[in-house]
C-alpha cells in the first residue's frame, strides 16, 4: 500500500481506488472486473461496509436463530459416507473399512433390484449389509427413493425401539408414486413419534442441482418442499415444532467455494423465516443440512482432477456450516468405487477436519462483506422463486405444471453454452485434455440415474466426453494436419489453441509445432502425413494472400476439409473456422463429420 492509502484507513475514498484500478487496466472500466454467478447475481471485486452493514447485522451467533451462522454448537460435522454397491457382502466390507478409517455415519443407497443401489429386499438382506455394525454408534440413514415404504420399515425393525441421533429414514415424498405418498407420510409420522431422535422426511434439493439448476432455484425448491411438508404434518395434527424437528435437507455442493458456502447460509436464513411463519419456536428453526459433493461437476476423462473438485466441494460445505457431509469418490462418474477410491473420499474429510481444522472455527466466512452480501442476495432471489412456486399451488403442483422444469432447463442450457464457448472450463476435458490416458479402475459400472419429475441428471462434461469417446473408438485415431505459416513465435498461440480444441474432441494433431521454410515444404509434409483434414495456423498479418494460396494448394493436394484458426473471413476455400469463443461442441461435431467419425 502507498502512503496515500494506508492499510488502516477505512475512510479511504473508493473512487480513488477505482481510478487507480482503471489506470492499471489501461483505461478499461472498473466494471470489467465485475463477474456474475451462473444466475446473473453480481460479484464485485471489492466489498466494503457499504455493501453489508456488519454493525447492524442480525445474523446472530453460531447455533442461535436465525442460524445463518450454522446450527452446530457441539463439535465437527458428521462424516456420513454413502454405499451403493449391489452386493451385500461387498457393501458390508466397504462399510466396516470406512468405519475403521474415520467415517462416523452410514447412508445406504437401496434398490431392491440392484441396478442403482444395494440389493436389499428383506430384513435378512439388511442384516447382511450391516453385519458387525454398531448402529447406535454409527447411525444409519437411507436413500431408497420410490422404495422408501418397503425399505424404511426394515430399518425401523432393526432399531428395536432405539434410534441414535443421526438415524434417518429420509423419506422423500416427491419421489414416491402418487399411490404411495399417503402411506409414506403415515409411516414417517408413526416412526418419528416412536423414535424421538429419528429424522423421517428428506427435503432433497439434489435433483434440482444435478439437472442443471442454479443456486437460487435449488434453495427455492428446498424451501417450497419444506413448506409442503410442514403443511402436511401440521394438518395431520403434529405440532409445528415437532414437524420441523423430523425434517432434514439434502443439498449438492459444487466447487465454487464462496458461492456454495453462501448457498447453505442463505438456505438457513430463509428456512428460519419459513418456520417463524409456522410459529416454530426460535430454537427449533435451524435447517439441518446434509451436504453431498456435486455429481454434475465430475468427469470421466482425467478423473484424477475430480479429487480436487470433491475437496473444494467438501471445503465449501464445511465453511458453509453443513451438519453432515458426504464426499463422493473421484471415480463416481465412471462407476461404483473401489476400496482405493473410497479411502480417498473419506480421507478428504479427515484432512479437512484433522489437519485443516475447519471445524475449529464456527462460520469462518461470517462477517466478510462479500459472504454476507451474497448470502442475502441469494436469499432474496430464492425467496421470490419460492413464492412463485407457492403461487402455482406448491412444489408438487408446480412440478406437475412443468414451468419450473423449463426454468431449470433454461439455466442448464445457459451454463452449457458457457462451457461450449469455453467461457467456463473443465480441466482435463475442455482444457488441457490428455489423449491416450488410462482411466482409473472402478468396482463395476453404474446404471444411468432415473429422471425426477422430468428432471434428468447431467454432468457438465458429458457432451465433450461423448465427442471424444466417438473418436477414440476409431483406429488409428483421427488426426488433423497443422499447416503452420511463419515462425513458431507467430503461429504458436493459435496452433496451441487449435491443438487443445482438437484434443477435446479426441482428435490428434500432426505437426502442431512444425515450422516450414517454404510452401513446398509444407505441402510435402502434408502429403506425407496422410491426413484428409488440415488446419491453417498463423497471424492475421501472415494470412493475407498466404491463406488463400495455402488453402488452394492443400485442396489441390487432396485435402477434403480445410480449417482456419481465426475468426470467419470471406473466402470459399475454407470450410470451417475456429477461434477463441466459438461453439466448441458445434465445431467439433462439424470436424467429426469431415473426418468420418460416426
């Protein structure tokens, strides 16, 4: 800092700072540094007391209403790992290994058919999956989807009247067939009355996230579902405080640490307002949040980078105040995890707890002007969407109408466009792909997930992975010849861009760094390559007449498809143009067609 702007001078004129910033930007406006969330909420490069008045903050203390700063007051979050291998004995081995490795709670993903979870069909199957597990010390929760009314009674019977805190049936009423919904609600009410520490109903926002929804849409869906649950329970005669007690939220958390942490804080702020409207006592207004690391961010290619995605997602959940965290294995996009992948997943949380000491400080982002301002902005936007859902008759009616799914699809498509134009990147997939890599092992493939009220789960990397997969099934690998003009220092930037783009689609580059002393040398190299497609790389100044001459010579030499690395310009000799910001998926599809990739 200079003498004119001392660090301790809180009254420093922001206008002076902005002027200095714009000077360093060579005259560009300060607004160039303003970014936005995927839903358009503004993120400024500087936040001050004027953005959020901490002196009048009503967030309260950690563990106290309105619980913006978290509900936990007695230690770290609960490490709850999930299990979905269909084989009962295999699942049991995974559970016992994880419990020895530091996991504190269990989530059983159950599918009696064994296609999308553990093949538990009766009490004996559940006993086999949980053999030698002390469920009083390692509380069990379920993820049984539409099978909840069949599976939840099996866990209730196994409890033998005693449910340790953290035990959860996790019945998702939205996931139940219409004919089962009333029975599922009756089951939840009866179980919660018999077991005071048991959580019966799950408010699951994950399907809205995993299908491409934005942060405010996720919060709004969770709030509207929670309102529906509270109405159903209180109409059945349950006290509002008791109804709030048996509800648990499940959220997926992505890798944008500060935005995702603010998402969890915003949900708690909004839920406190909802429960206040239902006359719930202040001490019972906390939203209990089980955070799962996001599936939609994971990749099949360069899957090792998922280790960092899972870590940053878990970090976001931790500083956002999640009560329970599940870290997915880094191979989740490829299939059911091996013991090695499971070990990495659980130890990610162990490192965050024991070495990073994240649980030693409550709400570490609290009081930061950015975190507080974004928490409120997310809250206001989500509340408006929730009110719109309520105006349609509530969450169930809104999903039957279908407008909310359309809104989520719009958000998903906008985000996909950002990836396609590489305004957003996926390391190892849209940027820095490594052709010929070996994928890590998985225990077995996993069946495709089922839609949820018309919402189909996606991964951001899928369209790129599909293109690359098609090319990799061809032997030899499709390749493009680089017709470079000038010196490496000239064509290098565009050649590097083009080589990266080709690799995204599984296409190799021939001679991406080669300099040619003459046009004849370039043509000789092209003929020797055997390629049927070429890309011309150089500077705009080099292109001039050289571009047309080179394209004509390549065509005469048998080149079927000529690409230019640069923005479109008037010429009939070039079939395709690629440039920074172009639609990479569309460009690669066109290139695949030219190369004969089916």
